[in-house]
């Protein structure tokens, strides 16, 4: 691959992963970012509409104690690595207060689950002369 010359910017792919929350074994927990902090819980989806329907409904609790739906979750089995055959959850969270939907994964941890956010990010890298 030819390298850019001069002071051009070459975009490179960089994977960013962060733990932004946790769930306990009862699937209750919290997500905290710079702009948002909310309690959440995963309740079983008691009326799935089909094979691809979410297995769980994601609910949040606001400061007044109101509980409301903010997304869906799909339970999956881990297929490789040291946690093979353990459950993980893919969550799709959206709310008018969020700038864009929040897609996260809850991976097994010692006390429940770590909620991990991941973004594929183009990072501009200035080439040296």
C-alpha cells in the first residue's frame, strides 16, 4: 500500500471499547457516560413476535422512579474463548434524550455482566515528512 506523502492525513481504523456499565445476576444495573447516567433492567419479553424477536425488554428508571421501555435485548451464547457457552446480551437502547441509538453488549463478569460499548472510529493520523 503506498504511503501518503507530505502533510496529508491518512485515515486509519482504530477499535475503541469501553466498559460503561454493569448488570448484576438479576439483570439490573446502570449505564454511565459523560452525558447520561441511568438505571436499567432487562425483563423477559413475554410476547415475542417471531424467531428474531428480542428475548428481553430494556427498561430504565428515571429520577422519579418511573419505569419505561428504552430498548430491546437479545440473549446469545458465547461460541468461543474462556467463557464459551455462557450467556451474553446484545442491547439496542434508544430514547429522545440520546443523540443516537446506543448499541452495547453485556459480557459475563464475576458479579454479573460488564456493559461494553464499542465504536469503529476513523482516526486521522498525520504522516511525518
